C-alpha cells in the first residue's frame, strides 16, 4: 500500500512539473536578466546578452555562464591594484617634477600629441621617459634573433609574460635557455596565460626546473566563468636593461620558415627597447607577477636602473606604457588611443587583426577622416574567426562613407597591433581594436615618440599595402545580400565577442 501511495505521489509531482516547469525557468531568466541590468554594463553589451539569452533558450544561459558574467576576481584585483598603487605613490610623488619636465621636452617635439604622456602620468600608469633606443622588429624572423641573443647574455634576471608559449621548435629552444640560465643563478620568472598555453602549463607542472613559473588565472571547473578573461600580454624584460613588447607570442607560427610547415604567412610586429623605459616595463611585470600570486620580490638594485645611467644614451625616443585589465578604473588603452587620434592633423595608419570597435573609436576615426586627416586601416582579408570577420565587415561601411581607406591584407594573417599618428607617435603592443582588448583582457602597449621608428612603421605600412586590396564603398555594397546579412547578424554579437 505504501509503495502505491508513493508511486501516486511521484506521478502527481511529475504532472505538476509538466504543467508548471516554466515557472522556475521564468524565475531563472528573470534573475539572470536582472543581474545583467544591475551590473550597469555598456548598454549595447547589455542588450546583446539579453537578446542572446531570450532567443537562444538554455544555450544562451550557458553562454552567459561561461562568457558573460562579470569577472569574479575584479574586487580582489582592484584591492591588489590599490595596494600596489599605495606602495608606488610616494615614489611617484618624488618623481612628479622630473616627469613634468620630461613631458615639456616631449611637447616641444610632438606638440599636443604629448597629451598621451600626460594622461599616462596622471593616471599613474607609466612615467614618461626619454633616452630610449627602439628597434622595429617585423615578424618572428627578426624578433627571435634579438630575443634569443638577449636571453643568452642575461646575467641578473629574465622576466617573461606571454599569452601563448608553445612547446614547438622555438618554444623548446627558449625553454632550454631559460632552464640553463636558471641553473647559472639568473632569476628567471615566467608568467603564462593558462587558457592560451594549456599544454605548456601542464608540462611545467610535471617537470622540475629552476624557473619560477606561474600560470595566470588557472582554468578549473569552478572558475570556468572566468575563462573569458585572459592575460593577452607579450612582454620580456632582461636584466632590467632590454625589453620586448608587441604581438608576437612564443610559437613557430610567427616565424615564416618553410621548415615550420606554416600554412599561413604570419605578419606581426614587435619592438625592442633599451633605456629608461625598461623600469616602467619592469614595474608592469612586477604587477602581473603579484596578481598571479608569484613569490614576492623587491624591486631593488638589479631589477631597476638609476636614471642617471641613461643620460649619455645616444638615442632619444620617448616611451611610456599603457596597461589595462578587467579591474582597471577605465579602458586605459582605448582612452590613450582616443587622445592620440583626436590630436591627429595629417595621417593615421592602423593595423589590427580584429576590428570590432567601441562607439568612441569608430566616431573618432570618422571625425578625423571628415576633417581632412588621411585615415588608413589595414585588417586581414581572411580572419581566423568566422564570427569576428563578418562582425568586423559590418563596421566598415560607415568608415568608407566618411573616406577612411580600408585595406584587406591578402598575403596571410595580419596580426600586427600598431598605430602611427602624423609620423610622430606610435603605439605597438598587444591591443586589438576590439571591445575584448579594451574591456576584458589584460593588455599592454608602448606609446613611442620617435621619428625614426615612425618612418620605419610608415614605410612598412606601404610595403604591406602592396599585399592588399583596397576596399571601396562600391566593392562593399556589391557584396551579396547574404554576406551583408550575415555581417549584420554577427554584429549583434559584437559586444560579447
């Protein structure tokens, strides 16, 4: 009798669930959408996620869980940032008169474009520096030659922070050098993004070496929602004297050598820096090391050089660094770029693999073109992402209507992240011209005022144009309605890509 009663109760419960299943689902949807609204996101991003959740039942909720939630470590990272800021505040105050003098000298060279350096000083992102030597490095063929030379000559410390570190030919070659240098007593610290380099992270957990290694934001089942936030930086600091920054990761794909069996030609850019600016790059690595919970170390002699050591430097490039992360007060990389683009008088040249701009960036480019500035944008003809490629194309029509020249790079994949303004100021770093780089990832770029570097970058832009097709408004409009329709659909997802 009890079994019959129990069976009847189960059936009754089942019928209730069948009839009222939508009620808990409704509560779940209302709760998720309310959370999105309460977070006070960018309106376009809020609307995009609401549409995804409403029109993709269940799938939309899963996408939001894995990729849409606000970074759960934002508060923790902000506390870390604040503690670090307090520690550096006294030193910053002491250097303030020197920084003002340096900005005055930079203003004499580049005029109002110097406001970028003032912005970075005021936000305590980077001190402006002069007396730097900057070398342009095109593709992995050039970068790794200088990079390996610097690693082999290291005497005190090697600090590397990379999104991708692969265990291929170049990766193993560099890893062997790091292990050898660590055995010689050189302090070797390495931060690698756990999502970008999963095989490398697993390898480092298995082996014993003298390398001090930290995986940035490890991806576990309990932290899957944070996997959307990645450390996209690629920097190196050797002996506190030589630095590298740019778009080139540690991977064979960046070396266009037939022996690597690369199916796609990889076009990228990095720079090598020597001089006063290395102190700022060192501080940036120190921040990342602390955020990755690395064994603490003091920024003392050996890691930082005294400014007087560079007074006799024959080169005079002005360099500062723009860093941003999900816990930043603002999208600092985007803001620094907007300042520079807003001050342009003659020419702007931009290279990016992904063009999914913020409203502010798109507006400043259109205004610049309409006001007589020659604006040239170079993107890949074929992207490594179907969604991103079509979303990017949806943003091009307004630029074309305003006179922006858009070049589609055909030789291979354009992965360089560079900007030059008026031949006086350049940005080289890890920052794509997309919302992910501006708001979600850990990114860094070098702002450089150096006539020789800008001339070389403009010359390289002209060389790259020979491998491009010029996209005109007529060509864009002649594309099939089907392709333009796909563009528009993908554009709806742009704020969440």
